[in-house]
């Protein structure tokens, strides 16, 4: 399972998140997506932990918590919907 963290401070780092989530168990991975054009954080992150029970405990304790001046939205990440990218302009005339 992957945890989604929304309403995240733009100042948060992977190490900051790892430190917070390690209070609930071992962290496997932290992903902080950035905007492709600006390189700026997008205000959300994903955390994977080694045990489901740890993830459930982290969600229960951190959802709605005030952290770095923001109220966190923490829940189970939903699977990505839609296709596998693409998105270019289609032009059949050429």
C-alpha cells in the first residue's frame, strides 16, 4: 500500500517526511513529485512503509495533523487512473 499526503508544505523534504513517518514504522520509500517546468514541489507526496499495520497507524495519527503550518490530508493512495501517458498532439494530415 502507498500513503498519499496532501496539503503539504512546499518546504518539506524527503528527509522531513521520512522522519515523521518513521515514528510509526520503517519507511521503504518517499516520493515528492515536482512540476516538470518549474521544478517546484507540487504540494503532495507518497510514502511507502514496510508493514501495512504501520501505514494504517500513520494514516490514523497524521490525517488532519498540523505540520509545518499546514493541515495534512493523509490517506491510502488510489491507483492512478487513465492511460500510460502519451498526451501529445495528434495530427493525421502529415
